[in-house]
């Protein structure tokens, strides 16, 4: 029986390749080299069945030894299952055509058991390959995050990011919060971020978790902050600070710098929201020694206010009078409606509302620093 089976293997192999072309479009779309390797795998599988049926020592995974490692990236696990299934079906059909009636039942039963072992072997190979790729991807991801934090984002970093599927045209923000104790949570973070249309690169650095977010979910800063806020459970307890939106990964270090500064200063404002923008922490960052925050307050917010002497005078008077509209009006010898109008103008030119206690604090800090730098 084994000799008769050996003599039929060539015809079985030819029939298998014919069936692959007829039944699977993906096979015809492969390049010639890949189709050739699949033909070798099919032949190895059929020859392996003969050895297995003969009771010779045989390891199902040895079928795939002939194929180069790159084949695991060219064809998917589903396509490999299709290959095993088609080969099994063809061998069963050829047993009916080529083998004597007395041989058929034993061979049919054998091919069923054999194909199951081969399928398990293929799954094990792909599982190991996926595990190795996952570990390698995690290392690449960590180096990219580290390069962004260090402001060393050169072409090699962008190239490594592209191997992880990162879009070079995407807007980017960096969020920093506490690092979770279990690093396995990062997989959940990535899945949750994908549902929010965010592409993320994440890596723990000491006691903090740095997340680079891109994709179509990064748009308006406030909306982006709200999206990232939905991922707060994947960080350790404490604040999460989101840096400004920048163009592309090459500029992500600016967002990382602001987010890191905000994260360090966030402990000075424990009453703040759990997820906040770095710009919300300008006063705390300035007091903590962040030169960029001081320049923003002194060179951007203060000049917009100081350009109009009446607005500056009204803002200082309003803050000095304990945010009382009437007291400010008396101190400035104007009508309360005039004070009300000027306060509205202050909000328009600076983006901060003097009647809000928190935003009044930002304005007071901007005025102080602006005067010191003038």
C-alpha cells in the first residue's frame, strides 16, 4: 500500500497546484517565487503523509522547514489553512481515483488525522512568529517614544515608525500620565484608541507612560483631549497631560516637552480635571521653571492685553478689586457696563475670561511676567 501511495504522490502534487489556482484567487496574485515555494510546501506535505502513514519518525512542523522565514509574512495564517485544506481535499480525491478499493478506507482515515496535525503545526509556527514580531515591534515602539521625548526624531526614527504602520501625514499629540503597574494594559490601550480613531505609540518611561497619538482622531485640541480622556483608565492614578497638536512625528518633541512639563507641574493643581491640556497649566509650569511657559505668558498673552491701555488697566483693576464689577467701576471712574464690555474684550483678545477664577490666575501671571520682561 505504501509503495502504491508513493508512486501516486507526483500526480497528487500536480492536482494540488491545479486546485490552488482554480479555487484561490490569492494564490494567482502571488509572485512566481512565492508560488514556487508553496508548491514545494505542498509536495513536502504529501511526501510527509507517506512517511507518517508508514510509521516513520515524522514531525509535522518539518513540512515548513523548506520555506524561507519571509513566507510567514507573504501569506497569512488563513491562506495557510486554505493550503492545508485544499491539499487534503485533493489527496482524498486522488485516493479515490488512483488507489485500489482495498486501500482507500485506511488512507482516507489517515489523511484526516494527518491534516489535523499539520494544521496545528502551522498554527504553532504562526503563533511563534506573531509573538516574535510583537516583541520586536514593542522594542521599536519604545525606541521611537524615547527619541521623541529626547527631541532626536530624525529620518531613521521616522523610518522605524513607518514599519509599524504610522502615517507620516498625521497630526500628532503627546500625552503623559502615570505608568500602569501591568505593562499588558498597553494592548488594551491600543485597542481602545483604535475605536476612537487614534493611532498610538506607547511606552512606559520610569513611573510615567508616554503616549504618542495620531490618526484622524487628532483634530481640535479640546476634542482630542476629550478622546484621550476616555483612555484615562489605562494610565495609573493621577493626572494625564496632553501636549499641543503638531504636524507629524518629526515635530512631536514639542508636544512631548509641553506635556512633560505639564505633568511635572500638575501636582500644584490637584483640583484640575483628570485629563488636561498642557496649556491649562501655564502658571504652574512657569512657577516650576519652564521657560517656554513663561515666554508664552509674557510674550503672547500679555502683549495682546497690553496693546490696549484701557483693557490692561481694567484687567488689573478688576483683579485688584476682588473681581467685583461695581468696585472696579468706582476705582476707574467708569460705568459698570463699561467694565463689563472691557472684560468681554479682554476675553476676546487673550482667550481668557477675567471673571473665571482659574483664567484670572493665568492673566495675573501673564501680567506679572510680561511686566518683568518689558
